[in-house]
């Protein structure tokens, strides 16, 4: 089942183009990480998907038009924008009462079960909580809602490493069941490396790369070349080259693994390195558009 | 029944309810959450009632002497003198409720954008229409019955207090109890509160619109009509806009009532003019503007994100 389908999605703020004709398709059961520099259009894309902003082009989320059917769509979609969006004056018990009141798919007992394992007390107010606790509260709400799509926009911004680790662990172990779909944006690329099934690089409102993690493993290889083989490696048309401790690391798209193995140590690049390679090229305008 | 929501057999029973039921549920909880957030809606009228009662009990110390003097007066002035504190109490509570309503509306759509909680509210299956109507219903539907109860309770406590004091001072009961009929009839109060809230509906709607539209300084934007009035006065020496604002604030009295012949006297049932009020163009034009402002506020809430 297709959860999100976008064709020619476009959004312009004044003179700046936030989304420049994005085509996107996300199927059920995927965890998509959207990665891009500041101002690349990540949040705009999520806002369009959530019905928070109007757009040009075609967009269907769970078969609905998010801009005209937001209230209905929100029965099946949850989102956490960042930790500061819970109303600060609310008590935990009030948050639970309210969500139980308005959300037909919310299981209060389940949320209370999650919260019982945390330091969040029913009488505490959101304003009295640390960012980490507020995130736990929001996560407990989301986990207790039987939604089809979860959207996370920088969900772990400002959290310490323990809470961040816990957040993704809960997400994978307690929430994700291969029928649900998750889309997330983050700057902490290395943290979602082992979480996502697909990645999408976006820059200046355009998609630079959209593929599954398996595809990345198949397509991209990184070689830490022996100094005497660097020149030979460069002849194989690497898409990026960087220096680490005086040694050249070259990144290849669809290269022959055996051929590369003769030149140095071969490995699959991290998402962060791949991202830097592609964005670096884009900045230098050498071959970014070719991706 | 709604067939569309029956597509999924495993969906919870509440999903199979007709949309009207889930919409009224969303409305109910949206109003409840407004009351949780803005406790001054209940507390401010109660606090004013408390202050009025406190003042009344201080003045009640001299009540016996005053009452003896009042009983010398003719029937009409007797009534006016006895009724005065009750009317003042009601007026104070109504004024407090109006001020609370104004402050509430100015923040209703601004505060949620300022603290980004609008993102949380919008992540729930509650439409912008429901959200704005729930906010508009606080001053227009929730507060009038609330202050009706507060005023009646205040009046009864005042009556009880003065009865006890007068009895203790040796005035005999028959001269005291007729004052019950000096209480404003509840029906006049219900009528008065309805007239006021219908007349003020465009004011509340305008304030909601301002709070959904202004990025900052909602209070200054809300005073724009007053600024226009001052400008007109200075620039053209006329005061059409000023009298328009004045009419919108207090015009309900002239349109809804026959003013009493004796200054300060009570409004009696005979002095209500619902026919005149309902045929006043000012009422319907005002309500049309209120509807327009609310529609614009709904649209703004849809388009505007956090500030």
C-alpha cells in the first residue's frame, strides 16, 4: 500500500523556492529518513504532508488530500515536531484526558503503561518537565495511538544522548511493526543510520537521492586508497574524495568491488559521508545534479 | 450509518460513530481544554462576586439605620434605594466577565502560535472550525450561564446577609421580606445577558480574528477602532466612528430595554423590548460581521503556523 504519493510538489515562499517539484512515493512499512542541510525543504515537505501548509502539485497521504482533509487525516497520522510543542500549562492527566476525548484510536491504558516506566507523573505539568521527560510523554501518546503514519521532525533535538538512544530504541522495539510507516528528519545522521530502511537526501527543494539502505550497500563503496594507488583510483571516476590522516578516501557509485579491493580497503560508506560527498559536490556544482 | 468508516472491521467502535458524534465530542473536549487553560474564566467573576460581597458586608453594619431612613421614603424611592446594591453587584460581575472575555479572545489564537502548541492541537483530529468555534463559544455560550449563576448566588447571599442583620437590629420581618420582590427578576437577567452577548458577538469575533492574525501586540491591534475614532476626531472634527464604537459597546441597552423613568431604578419585565431588539439592524449587521470575522479566523488558523 502506498502511504505517501507526491508528484511535482512545489512550495514557494516569496522569492525562495522551498520545494521544487518533488516526486516521492513511500510504501507501507518503511522508515524513511529525510536528510538535508538547513533550509533544504525538509520541514516544508513534512508540513505539506501533515496538512499544515498549502502547496502546488499533487499530494496524497493515505489516499487523502492533507490540506483539505487534515482533521480526518490526523486520525491515522501522528507527528512530533520537536519537544517544545506540548502545551506547557497542561498536566499529564489533562493531556491524557484530552487525547482520549478527541482521538478515536487512542488507548489510554497503553499510554499510562508506558508512562509508568518513566519519571513522568500524572500530576506533573509539562512546563515542570525536562525536555527528555516531555519527549517521553509525547512518545507515550504517539505509541498509544494506533496510527498508520508517524512523522517526526527533529524529534530528538536538544536531548542528551541517553534520551536519544532510548527514543529510537522505543520506536523500533515498541512501536514499529512493519505495518506502520515512519518518516523522520534529523541532523543527527549517524543516529538514524541503523534505524531507517530508506533515505532521502534533499537540497534546495530538490531530491538528490532516494533509495533503500540495501541499495546504498549495493551501489556505494568507499576506498581508503594506498598512497601508490591513489592516482589509479582517481581514474575510476570517484564521486568524492577526502583526506583523513593524510590518506585519500574515495567514494564510488556503482563501481566494481574487486577492482576497488586491489586499490585499498573497501567498505560501505556511512550515510553521513555519503551525504557530505553529495552535498559537497552540489556546493562545488561539479556533478551534484547527475545523482 | 456511515459506511465509509466501516471499511475496517478491526477499527475501534468509536470510529464507527457518525461524524456528528465525533464532531460534538471534539467540540466538548476542545471547550474543556480551554477552561483548563484559562481558569480566570471561572475565577474572575467569582473573585469580583467575593469583593462585592465583602464590600456589602462592611456596609451592612450601618444597614439598619439606612433602612429606617429608607422606609420613610415613598414607595418608588424605597425600591430604588434597596435595589441599588443588587444592581451594582450584577453590573460589576457582568463587566468583569466582559473584560475576561476580551482578554481571553485576544490570546486564544495568539498564545497557541506563540508557544508552538498549535502544532500539538493540529496533530489531533480536530478541525480548525471546531477549534475556533470552541474558542468563540467561551465568551458567547459558556460565560453567560456561568455569570448568571454567580449573580443569582451573589444576590441570594446579599439578601440573606441583610435579612439576618436587619432581624438582629430589631426591625420586624414583615418590613424586610417584601424586599425579595425587589430582587431583579431572573428572567430580566437572562434576557439582559442574552442581549449583551448577542450585541457584543462581533467584538469577541473581531478580537479572535486579531489574535489569529497579529504576530505581536494583539492588544494594540484590537484598539485599532479606537485609533480610527481618534484620527477622525483630530482630522475631520467629526466623531462618526467614535459613536459607532460607543454604540457597539453600550447600544444594547437602548435597543433592548425601555430606560427606567426614575434614575437608578430596576428594569422590570414590562421594560424589556425583545421585539425592538430583534428588529434592530445593528443586531443583525453585528452578527453578520461576527460570522465573517469567525470565518476569517478559521481560515487564518489553517494557514498560519507558529510565530
